[in-house]
């Protein structure tokens, strides 16, 4: 029996979608990250019970941090993206969090710049608060050790433990995909990591491409994130909103899984990769439910493209990116000052 709802909500369910595609479906994935981070900070004496924890979020992390604060007797202050809807905001406020939401923005960069600026103002005004730095502090990797153990156990129980594995998911802050793959690689370095990005994200060099609706995807960034370790990724896919929407609608229609837009993008990518590497099990990350995408995605399901007919353009370098879907072999290389370094070991 769980002592708090946060622990119960954090537990994912693994669902087999095809012979070599498994979905790991979370209620809210970043609860693992938030719980482990707050617990580590308390144990180290860096924060104390009753102190205010501060961070910026587009939704998933905000709820996760609010739940972790509720669990450990902390206060919570969120600088929220324009994409945080009334349902999420009400939930945060009832949980005891104070919420500031930036004004509506035309693009991802403006939204994130405003949030970063407000966080800096609050830190100057309130020296008693602790900034969680979900985008930059490696403490947010810690929680995914438990997820890696669960994945290993469940795949083995399903008779899939002896097969090579690939993790497929939205990059976002970098902690979830990087943390999960990193802990899995402690036992098997051949685990592949396939990252998914929206166009317009600076993280893997697509900032010159504009996809206005990508602001709701929550898988990219207009600013550099210190928690993204580029050298962990074997493959990268860049997906526009219409393709991510196609993946989300197909996942619900064919498998009855109601999940967010980043999951739709990962589902589309995971299926494409799995067809080309049938011996490998592809673990697709479903980071949250689809509730905040009802109006923008699921209510428009009749407009969705047929995901079965979609395919990426294969490129050799981010400079060759082509919308609406591009893919390349990243080969665990680093990304410095907008340029790739030499390739890592072949896998």
C-alpha cells in the first residue's frame, strides 16, 4: 500500500502494442523525478520542510512538483507556461501551490524567455526559496533508476528480457529519456536511445524552422537545457504538430490509449523504427495523459493524417532538416556551438 497518492500515480503500466513495440504509460512521468529530487535535497540538508520550492513548467513538471511538495510538507511556487490550462492550474492551486502564468505568446522562445525572467526576479526578491532547476540540475535524473529497474523486470517477465532494447521518447528537459537510458545502460550499453524533437527547438539544431503549434508539444526548447546530454542519443527525429497529432489519434483509435502529444510523436517514431529493426524491442514513453490536448488534438481527430502513410526524410546533419518529419543517426555525438563532434562507437 502506498503512503501517498504521488507514489501511486508515479507507477507506470507497460502495454505491448505489437511484437516489438511496448508502451510505458505514465499518469505523470515527472513525478519520479520530482519525488527523488525533493527527497535527495531534504536528505542532504539543502532544503527543509516548509520551505518554498520554485520552478518553471509547461504543465507536467508543475503537477509533479506540487505533488512532491504535498508529500514532503513543502511549499510550491510555479511560473507557468501559457500552455498550462485551467484544469491543471486549478489542480495546482488546490494542492497548495501558488501559480503565476505568463501572458500568451506567439512562439516557444517568447514563452520560455518570459518564464526564465520571472524566475530570476523571484530569486532576487525571495532568497528563502529554492529553485529546483529542472532543466539544468542532474538531480532530476535520480528518479529514473527505479523506472529502469521496473522496465527490466517487466520485460523479463514478458519473455522480452533477452532481446536488444531501444528507448523512444520526447527529449524535453533531457532528464527522462537520458535518465532512463543511462540507468538501463549500466547493465547493457547496447540500449539505444531515440529522441524526438519538435521543429523550432534549439536543443538539436532546428531553431531555424517554424512550427507555431509545437509550443504545446512540451518536447523541445528555445533555450539551452543543461540536463540534455546529447551524447546519450543514438537516433533523432524531428516531428511537426500535424504528424504528432496523427500519432496521438492513431494510438487512441488502435490501442485505446489516451495520451499526450509527445506520446503521439514517440508512437509514430517508435513504430517506424521498429519496422526497420524487428529484432529490437522498442520502449515508447507515454509521459502523460491526453486531457490537456482534448481541444487542440482529439476534438480535431477527423483532421488527423493517416499515420500509416507517413515517413521521415533521412538526413546526415541538422543543417539538412526538412519539415514535416526528418530523422538522422546521431550516434552518441555531442553538440557544441551548433556543430556535431566526432561520432561515438557504432551500436
